[in-house]
């Protein structure tokens, strides 16, 4: 053994865990203690890491998720074995579907008891295999530091996603020398970052031949920090841009070239534009069913250029004529350079004059609209007022899942990336509130407003105690219609108004509930109350629940019925 080796410091696995996270630049952990992770929690006391004590492990993962989406950094959660680990599954699956970089650490029974059905044992590696990008069971303390390095590398490179690291209790007790790798080189895992130059050249040439193009963006534009390059390309060629739910904020929502969200609850203009286009430039989007509707009739006249960092997403649902694998930011940089060098780009904008005239006619004929009321609060009106009070402030808006989520997507104009956090792929009710806490922990000086439903908020309402204890001043606007609103809407439209178990008859008094937790609570029942309550809620210190009693049977329009093409919308 060399003198250098003899000087390496021996540490317990628990201490190695702390030091490894510090090496990765982690500042905060969202967690809940238990027997299998007691050694780690003992080391956490007095460490530089901030720990946010949640009230349910699902909340811990959603908070790490919200922290990651808002900041672009990796979110971290720590839970114990057995039920502590299994309680994370919904949060992990949420992050997996939306490609969010988080690392979940779970405790496990000692290695010599694994497989013996020991107290609080669960095969969390097996359980989460389908919903993690990768997962690990650490069997030797000498592997712990390297495994943590690998987990952070995998979570944050290529198509991002959640990674789980399962750590038996005896691994946290055992000692070894602490050596943290400088870099990771994993056989079989080599994410492609740069797009193929030949494919990019083909894409630019094909784009400049189009007369009815549309740019269709998804969450990959935000995840890969490609918004600036996207705006440059769209403005240079005057291209119309539409977004998925996950892509909102990737292109400025108030930009004259932005057509809004497309798909099941997308704008009439966005859906008609993509349906009539002759070329679709898809960037960081996966052609999911909520966007395509009936696949056989999606963009029937269009050639498809598909840019995605995940090769398995390309041509998965819709065949791509020109596939380009790589990071959106790098590919768009190359495209912008080629556009500037291509002589045809100088006349391209003139060629789109008739196309833009058609698009403007669609916008004029069928804008997003609702019928105002002087006696009851319309949810769309509430979202408009939230937008008016927060626009230009770089506020972060978070939602649960349901009608309120779609109204926010439709009526709030997101100007910047990472200002809209929502569960897209999995559609997880209960996501909004803990995710908002995570976002507020990441940015304590920015307004974080959670717009949630009266059904969705109650799935993780216990995290109000977390917000109060940690002084996390997240503001919650509850869209209270007394129903599981989106399910009720489907029952109204497609099940002859048979409201089978969707009415929430026994509701808590949300104002009293907030006060019981030590937070602020306010209520609005009339349209004239909306702005005063919002102003009061946004101005006071600490967490706030604002209960907005809205029109109970208001519907989200447009809506594309299941199985229909996206140009066959129900508009009223």
C-alpha cells in the first residue's frame, strides 16, 4: 500500500453518503426517517445538507421532482425501507413519464436478511424497475460512492429520468476508504448529444421547401435548455409554433407566432394548423396520444422531421421522414447556422404569407373563450386574474391534475421555461402541492402559485405541515367545484350525465383547515372577491390556501373525444 493510499480517510457508509451528495453539489434532501436509514439520519445532523421533513414519502418524491423541474438541478429524496420505499412509486413513475432528473435513496434491511421477508422489507429494486431509468442495490460499502456518482450521471444525461439507489442498513454501518470518482464511463450507456450533420442538413433543406410548416415542441426543449435557439429559428423563418402540455414555456406564450397548446384540449388554431400542415418539425416531443388523437389521421399531409435525444421515441407512434437523434439545443444551434448560410431562407418568409393568413383566420374565428358570469366564479376568469397579477414577475405556476390543469394551460401565457410544473404523462392527482413546495425551496424569493382542484389537493394536503414547519411560503389557489371535475365532464358528455361517484359531497372547510395547520386561509365565492383574495394571499408571509368556490359544472373546451382525430373538436 502506498503512502497516498494509507492517508485516505476511512468512513462509514452513512458518512460516505453525505460526502458523496456534497460532491454532487446537493443542497437539499426531501425525506422521512425510519429504521433502515437511521445511520444516515444521524450523520445528517450537523451536516451542510438541508433536510425537509415531509409527511408522506410520495410528497418527498414530488418535492424533489418540483425542485428539479424548476431549477434544472437534480432533486433528491431519502426514505426508509418497506412501506417508505413503496410509497415513493407514484412519484417515481410521475418523474419517469415526464423525464425528470431525480435520485431516490431508499433504505433496505441488512444484506444478510434480504430475501427473508424481514420486517419492513420490500424488493423496491424489482418494484421500480419498470418506472426508473435505472436502479441499484448496493451490496458492498466499497461500491457506495461509485454507485451514487453513477446514479447522478444517469439521471441527468441523455433523456433524463429518475434513478433509485437501495442501501441496506449494514452498508451504512460498514466502513471503507472514501474515494469519489472524478468521472463515470459506463459501457453500453453513451448518450448521443450532437445530431448527425447530414440529417440536420436534410432537415433544413426539407424545411425550406415547405409552404405550410409548423413547429411542434415538447418538454425536451425545456429539459435541454433549447428555448433560446428555438426562438432564434422560429423568428428567422417566421414559423408557427405549438406546444404540448409539457412544452409550455419553451416558447413565449405571448409571442405572435405561438398558437398555444395542441391536442385533446389544445386550441382550435393549433390543432387545425398541424392537421393542415405539409411539414411538422417536432422537437423534444414524443407524439403521445393526447396530442395525436387518432393516429391514422394525424397531420395526414405532412412530412415529419423528428428531433429527440431518445432514439426509442422517434417513429414510435408517427413515422419520421427525417429522424435526428441528439440534444435539442445542439441540433438547433446547427440548424440556425445552416439557415443563415442557406440562400433560400431569405425568401422563405414571403412564401408563408398565405399560410399565416389562414392561421390568423382560424385564430379570429375560434379563439379560446368562455361565458363570463356576474354571479359565480368561472375557473377561466380565475386563471386570467392570476396571470394578470403575476405576469412579468417570473412566477412559477404549478398544477395538480384535472380541469384546473387544462384551464391553466389554456389561459396562462407562460413566457419562460421552467415556470410551469405539472404532471403530464402519468397525470398524477396530488402532484401539485408538494411539487410547489419543492419549487419554492429551490427559489424562495420567487412567487410559487399552485393551482389545484378540490379533489387533487386533498391527496397530499398533509404536506401543509411541511410547508408550515419549514416556512415555505407557497400559495395555493383551490379551484373548488365540488366534483372530480374532469371525470364529471366526461360523464356529462359521454355517459348521459350519470355522475357516478364524482361528487365530493363532504368537503373540508379549507380556510379552517389551513388555520388548523398554522397557515393562512382565505375564501372567494363571488367574481368580485377573486382579485382581493389573490392580492391578500400573495402578499402575506408563509403558506396560504385560497379557496375559490367556482361554477360546479363548467367544462374545459375545446375537447377532442377519445379516438377522434384532433381536428374534430367539441368547441362548446
